[in-house]
C-alpha cells in the first residue's frame, strides 16, 4: 500500500513481483525494510525511479559481490544524495564493459583471440567464436529466437545480420512470430548450433510446403497413395516419406515427376490393407479402445497418426506415419487413425532446486499461459525437489512453448515430458478408407 500510495498501482505491482522473485531464493529479504529504505531514498527527488533505489537496497540486503548496471554514474549519484541510507555502502557498481574486461583478463591469450563475449539487453553474457554474427547470437539464446529473427540492434543501432560482433557489444534481437530462417544465413553463420538449427527449420518448411502441394494435387485420396509414396521414397534413397516430400517443397522434384513415379509403382493387395478398414477381430471388443502415444515419435493433436494393433489385450500404440519403428511391422497390424480432439493431457516431470516456495514460480508461469496445472507429486531429497504435474496442451507448438518458458525459470534445473502418454478413449478414432 505504501508503494501504491507514492507511485501508483502498476508500479507497486511490478515492485512486489520483483520482491517475491527475490524472496523465492534461499536468501531471505525483509520486504518492509527494503520498501521503507527505497521510499526514503527518493521521497523528495522526482528524478530518481523507485526501481533504481530498490535495486541498490536489494543488492545491499543480499550482500552481493558486485552490481552490474547500464549507467553506474546514476547509481553513484543516488548513493551520494542519501548518505544516511547508504552509509557504509561499498559494493562495486560496474558497467557491462568493465565486467567483460574482468572476464577477458582471466582468459588465456588463446581464448582471447578465438572467443568474444556479447551481451543481451538484460546483461546476460553470451560466449561466441570470433567472427560470430547476430544470427549466431540469436541461436545461442534459443532456437525460436534465431528462427524468428528479422533485425538486430548492436549498441542501440541497427546493423546487418551478417555483421561481425566484438566483445562488449550489447545485442538486441528483434523477432517476428511469422518469420522463417533465410537459407542465405548459412553463408555467414559461424556456430554449429546455428547451422544445424537453420538446416532443420528449412527442411521443416520444405516438408510443409511439399505436403501442401501434394495434397492439392492428389486431393482427398492422398491417404490411398501413402504405400506408393513409401515405395518412391525407397526408390530415390530417401529415409522417409517426409524426406521425399521435402524434395517437392524445395523444387528438387516436380509434381509431374512425382505423379509419374506413383503411377509406375505396383502395390500388392496385402499392402493396400495398410490403409483398409480395420479388422474387427484384431481389436479389443467390449468397451472403448485403449490408446497410448508412442514415446519414439510422440505424436500430438494436429499431427498425422497411425495405430499399431499388436494384441486385443494391449492398447493401440499411436505413431506418426513416418516413424522408423513402423518399417518392419506387418501391414495388417497398422491402422489409419484420426484425432477426435484438439487437446491432449500430458504429464511433465520437473527437477527443481530446493528453495522456499520453490513451486510458486512454476504455477505463476503456467497460470500466465492460461494453463491450469494439476500437481500429481512433489518430493524433496538431498536439496533437490522433483515434481510431476499434469497439463492440457493443444499442439506440438503449444508444448514447445510451455517447455521453453518453464526451462528458463531460475529454479528449474530440468523439465521433460513423462512417457508413455495415455489419452482418453474418445480422443482418437479409426478411419475407414477404401483400398486403392
């Protein structure tokens, strides 16, 4: 209420949120004392922001070794203006350049000549090879940041994406959710992680574009052509149907060439049964069918799926059609499936550092993403907490976003999907399609 009275509701909410984040660490804070000292420091000085004063107070309360700030002179002025509040304040206040100089001085001559240190706007130091570009910087932060990069600001000025960074550069990546990687980036990126991520993203784009063209060409009967597509893929020494379709997407194989290859393929009656009607004798009778998502390819709502019926007493395993584990299975065990739901309930396993209220940041983050978590278990042993939670996701992209946000929380050491994944019987249907 004191913060709200002086600085408004929005500022108060930000301040209390920051204090709660600090309070979740193993170091405790006296919230009232921090707010009281910060209020005192700027009570009659409109030029100082409450966050700046609180930044210094919290640093002192936590007894940190140093404070890294964008403009150290501003903080020195604030300390000098309030000698009683900051009496005995002897914590070094460094700018990013000074911090990087300290890092560089501890490195060998070889390391200095082959490595640079760039910085995010939030003072996170990123280690890169000499000659690295903003694209390398973006992919070093996260694959999604690199894929969606459209512009880069270095030290506040926009630069070309192929410019060479140097130690001490403050790099800000401007993203666009609709953006995709440019194949020309491969000509100048330096890091292996960037090259691999760009190649993967480009291949996904080619597959998506190829399937769109093939579906428009073959129409609703595309499922009937799947066995022939597999034959053509093997004929062209491709590892999967998706690999074949990527050739269409990148223009390496034209639609007319693909259609000619499909027409020249011979499919036996046994192979057509792959996409035929399911054999009722091989499916559990009495009650609803049990399903389980295969852990090898882990299909999720929105993905193409096919089922493996191994025994009437066992659940049907749901795979993606291009899964390598389907290659050696008898065709009569495979059944076409379709999703009957746009959502799927999964479980996440998290490994956390044991801190007061260690689970609160996770719950807050999930609530921000409009996800209602279901805490299944929480155990603490030897300073490490392990939790299992159930959540509902809408697609693979949705799951990737959840994993990305949770993995970047300070107290989360590891997060993964619990396997195998069971789903509701009504989530999937058998598809009956006439043989080719």
